[in-house]
C-alpha cells in the first residue's frame, strides 16, 4: 500500500491514540471526569492527587459545602488550650488555583448511578466517569435515648469539626466551680477510636487549671477502649480523683440523657451535670446511603482500589467505608485516598497502578508534652485491608520519649494538612 500524507496522519493519530489515550475517554465528552464528594481527609487528598498526577488529563470536581474545613484532628488540643480554632481551619483556594480542581461549594443531594450523575442542592447536575465518596460520618438516629440532632446545642457531639467544638469548649469554660462534665461515649466502630479518651484528657487538663474540683464522668457502652492502659495511667498520674470511667461492665451502656433538665441517667442513677458531650453511634455520611452503596451503616469496599462492592465506578474513602482492619482516622482516610487516586488515574488514563499499601498512626495528647501513639501498616487482600504489623506506646515511658511523640504528632499534622490542601 502506498502511504499518502492523509493516511499517514490518520494511522499516526490512531497509533498515538492507542498508546496514550485515556482508556475511558468516553465518547462525546473529552477528558474523563472524576467527581469527589466531601472535601475532608479522604476527599481533598484524592482530588489533589488525581489532579496533580494526571496533569490536566482528568477533569476533577470537588463538592464540599464548607469554604473552610476545620479538622477534627487536633480539635481535642483546642479544647485543652493547646491550639486556637484558626489553627484547625483550611481552605480550598490552592486546590483550585494550583491544580485546576473545580471546587464547588454545595451539598450533593443525590447520586444516580445508572445515569452517572450527582445532583447538587443548588440545582446543578454533575456527570462523572468515576465517583469518589468521602462524606465522613452521620449519627444513628435514636442511638442515645433522649438525644437527637435538635439537642446538639444543649449537649454537643463535637464530633464534626468547627462550631460544635467551639460550643463544647464554651460550655466547659462556663461550668461552675466543682461542676460535672459528662461524656456519653460511642459504641464501635466509630471515628477516631482514641478520640473520646484524648478529649477527656484535654478537658481534665483545662479544668485542672481553671476549675480543679470539677469532675468528669464517662458513660461508655464498651468494656474496653483504645490505648486504655496508657490513658488510665495518665489520668491516675495527672488528674487523680477527677475522672470516673463507667464501662459496659458497670452499666455504662445503659444510658439516657435529658437535654432540657441537663441530667444523665447511667444504669438507673440520675446525675445533674453542667456540661455534657454526647457522641452517638455512627454510620456513613448520608450521601453514601443515598447512592445505594452502604449495607445500612457503612459502605463495603474492595481493598485494592477502595471501589464499592456494589459499583466499580464508585469509590468510598475514609470513615464512610467498611474496609477491614484500619481504624477510622484522618491518617487512614488520607492513606486510602492515595491508593484510590492511583487506581482511578490508572483506570482512566492507563497510568501505572502500584500495589495498595496503607498506613496509620493515631497520636493522643494526655497532658503537656505527654503524647502517646498507636499505629500499623496494612495491605490489600481479596477480602479486606489487612493489618501487617503494628506498634503502640507503652506505660512507664520516659518524659523525653513522650515529648518526642507529641512533637512527632505536630509534624504529622503539618504534613497531612499540606498533603490535603497545598
Ligand atoms: C475529636 C476527634 C479527634 C480526632 N483526631 C484524629 C487524629 O488525631 N488523627 C487522625 O488521623 N484522625 C483523627 N480524627 C478522625 C478524623 O477526623 C476522621 O477520621 C477523618 O476526618 C475522616 O476523613 P473523611 O474524609 O472520611 O471525613 P471528613 O474529614 O469528615 O470529611 C467529610 C467531608 O464531607 C463533606 N460532606 C458530607 N456530606 C456531604 C455531601 N452530601 N455533599 C458534599 N460534601 C459532603 C463534609 O462537609 C466534610 O467536609 C479525629 C476525630 C475526632 C472527632
């Protein structure tokens, strides 16, 4: 066959297309499109990595109602007086300006998986080739008798970042001398397993300075909790006589509250309290349920790429996912987001996909310069994200080691927020 210029150009383009073109360059709409719902630890990381690494080959839209994301991580340190609220706030300006991510400040209100579209509260509709859901948590209705979302002003949960945390801090500051702070702790599984107990430590730290005769009661539906020996050692050393933990074996799961009367009833005993933090049972953020990818509570995913077990074109990250052995943490969500971003980019552009590896560390501050940690590495198996090996601080560690652990957590915070937003 004689090659004329036209045919040569044609075959050249076809060859180039075969080598370079996006695998899923869907007919009629140019670049492949990724929509990410939720601009937190999982969603912001996933959007940033896909946009950054695909260098404009993929259209990335991030849907997040808030203009400022206040991290839950380090929010306990704000309660303890170690951070200001502004230290916890991050915005999306760099994601839009540096990586051309289309940041849409709105709520996603529906997902049509057949049409591959997301409806927004503002009325617009977004089409996707791949959808990433990282909406965090919502609370299980009726989980704590007497409490509902309408009670969150009287008895804050402070388990989503921002105003709830500020409200809880104000209530602690307003407690009368010798007053009582109560916490209703959540059942497993929940966001940040050491979170309630770090919070108790930080509340005790604040009260010790301003209101040292105050008392803290924790009603807990669990018989044991994360880093228990470390927290209880710290509470005994630093806050002796202040904290009463009532676990499941002592009726801690048999609890109701009355937000109007400000009472907490634990195993039949009614206590008048001055501040109360109710952290109800949790489930995946509601949009995951509306997308039809949950089992009623959490969204089961495949460990290799965080794709939903219901729909290969929907990925679920972070707290909302049911993935196996990883705790629900910001570190976990960030780690899962990078695995997901790599897989989504591979599926859409043919780029190399690396085997999934995950890691997590949860630091907690017990008192000034007294940090502890627990962490692990994980791999993807056919069944789940499976723990490979782990580590945990031990009781009786030196003050130097505890200080170094706290400083390590400061470095981690700077690193993860840069990995999400800069
Ligand atoms: C007190 C406390 C302390 C913690 N400390 C640590 C710690 O030290 N280390 C650590 O690793 N983790 C910590 N965590 C846990 C960590 O905050 C979460 O695990 C992490 O934020 C989960 O990330 P995510 O992306 O799943 O959800 P999030 O970070 O909560 O992000 C979800 C986002 O989705 C948005 N969203 C929800 N629904 C919609 C919708 N319909 N449309 C659009 N957007 C939507 C929300 O506005 C939100 O911004 C702590 C949590 C708490 C409560």
